[in-house]
């Protein structure tokens, strides 16, 4: 019997859900920017928060992992 292969993206590690409400034009612009730079919206927001905290002198250990494409069986 063949071994079943895993499909889908590898995990990015533990995550916490935070709800964010943005004005429609801001949300649309952010989504377009993220897509144009190969990120999803969550990665874009995480990068902004991380960079802002570092500018404030708060050390954050987040290395902006790039999400791998889906793997198929």
C-alpha cells in the first residue's frame, strides 16, 4: 500500500487571530500592495507591526517567513 503524502502548505507556526477593521479604501490599497509584493494581507500587516515595534526599540523576533506554494499529492 502506498504511503499517503501530505498536501497543502507547511505551517508558519503558532498564530493568534486578531480582528482588524479598516476603512474600505485603506483595506483595498493594503491588499493590492501586499499582492503586488507577493505577500498575503496577514503577512503584510505582520511586517508593518514588526517594523514599527522595532523602530520604537521593541525587539521582535519575527523573520517574515514566505509562505510556500501548495504542494500536491
